[in-house]
């Protein structure tokens, strides 16, 4: 008989830092491509109603809902424009998703540590989620800025305005030329705040709900459990992250010049206050429906892909 091949040491390969990182990036890229049109729609919706929005490429004319905005983009700019900005979005996940997952697992397993019975207290999970999200988003913030700038170009061209950027590399060099290295982190504060809240909702909810279901119900670590956990994670993440997302989008959509002249908002707090004063409290939840509708399938696609790939590799589940 031919002897069976000796399996590779699991702990050395499939549960390694880089394996987890690559699986995270791969899963996030799949989820991003599938749900990206909803992200573009959400960004356009969040600019509606903004004072002096014409100067920044915001939507003029009557308010549109989520479906009308998506259909309008497809009709007025072309269906492929629903994926405008997908390249920097993928670049973002190469940094963001890899860091947030490995950071969370490192904090959970090596810093805060699980309880002797294998449980992970909610407050420890929350601290891990907030910290990992903030760290990951800080490093990924330049790619988010480039993505937002590109997403708004289609609307600017329809309004007869000169394009600010022509592509990912041009956006990067333009921002760098006008604002320096510091300019690449414009809007990073609300961006980091949003990521901290989103990951508090996403990572903490997914991890906590999964542990609860596995220990208090008859459910096993299968696709159905992953679907339930990701659905809860998407809803909580959207609820917690939308206000910060609105602020982040509006600040990042301002003129690239960092001289301070002509800027609508001086800071994230200033943007928050002006948005509420001019448009009401519920303006902070503009785009909530597409955020949630996008975040739910994004979370579902990401976690199913992530868990399935890890299972195929023989790695431990999240």
C-alpha cells in the first residue's frame, strides 16, 4: 500500500499570522466586489442636502432614495460606474481587513485572553473590536480618501464640472502634491471613529453571538450559524457606524487643498454640529438603509467566505 502523505503541521501554516491575513483579505475582496454598488449609492446619498454641495460634487436637485440613486447612476453615467472606485476599495481591504482580523484574534488570544472555560467576556470582546478597528482604519485611511474622491467624479462630470481626479494613481499623487503626506490622512479622525464603532458592532457581535449560540443552543459551527451571526453583526455595525460614516464621507468629499480656505467643515465635530443644525438629527442616518443593506450581505459574504476558506485549509474557526 502507498502510505498516506503526512499532513503539514497545522499550527505552523494554516493558523499562522500570514495565512489568517491572506484569508481575511481574500474574503473581504470577494465581499467588496459583490456589494460595492451599494457602497457607491450610500456615498452619493450622504452628500445630498449638504450646503454648498455643488462646490464639492454633491447631488443637486430633488432628493433621491436608494433605488432611485442607483438607477440614476446606471442611467446617467453607465452601469459600470456602479463599481467606480472599486480599485482603491480593494487596496483598502489589503490593509484594513487583514489588520483588523489578525489584530482582533491577537488581542483575544494573547492580550486579553479567554476565560478558562473558553468564553470571552463581552467587555474584552468590545475592547478588542474597537482597538483592532481603529488601528486597521488608521493605516487604511488614505485608500478610503482616494475611494471617496473617485466615487464622486461621475456626479461632478454630469454637473459640468472639471474632474478633480482621473484614477487611483492620479488621485493619490494629486492629494500628495496639494496636501502632502498629511493630506492623505484627511478625514482620518472620523474614519477611525467610524471603524472603531463598526468593528465594535461587527467583530464583537459576530464573535459574541457565535459563542452564545454554540454554548447555549444545539446549533453547531456550520453555515447556518455563520449566517445568523453575520446578520446580527451587519445590523449592529450599520446602526453604530452610520453617523460617523456620514461625517467621514462629507469631510473626505471637501476640496483637496488643505489650506483651510473654502472648506465647509473644520473638523469632524464641526461637521457633526453643522449637519444636525442644518438638516436635523436624522441626517446623521442618511444612507442608513443602503449601509445596512450593503453591510448585511457584505458581512454575510465575508464571514461565510472567511470561515469556509479556513475550514478548507484545516485552520480553526474564528
